C-alpha cells in the first residue's frame, strides 16, 4: 500500500539548512491514478496553502497539473466505456 504523503511530496521537501527543495523518491509520491486520489491531493494542497506551506504560485501550478491529470483520467474512462459499447454493438449486429 502506498505511503501517505503530504502535498509537499509533489514539490519536494524543504531543506531547512539551505531553504531549497529536495527531490522526493518516486516510491514516496502519492498515487494519482484515480479521480478520488487526485481530489485528495488537491484538497491536501489547498490545506497546505492555507497553512502557508505552499505558495500561491506553487498552488496554482500544482492544481492546474492535477486538473489536467483528472481530465486524462476521465477521458480514459470514457474511452473504455465507448470501447465496451462498440464491442456490444458489433456483437449484437452479428446475432441479427
């Protein structure tokens, strides 16, 4: 099961000694393959921004990227449904 991570895992964790972001390993990144996971990450980013952990500019960029991911997930689901319907229609034509 993937580890729960904070929204800062997307943009990196701050190195408090140098005030720069350091990369987070992929194994610690949140899973973002479903709409629910993307929504959770958006909410976590919003809360992080409210706390001041994420700047407004970072928030805008990350929410935009997550929105695009959500659209791609939705499109993928629609493609799967269309494929299923097309297969059903083809099978129905063969039986009549």
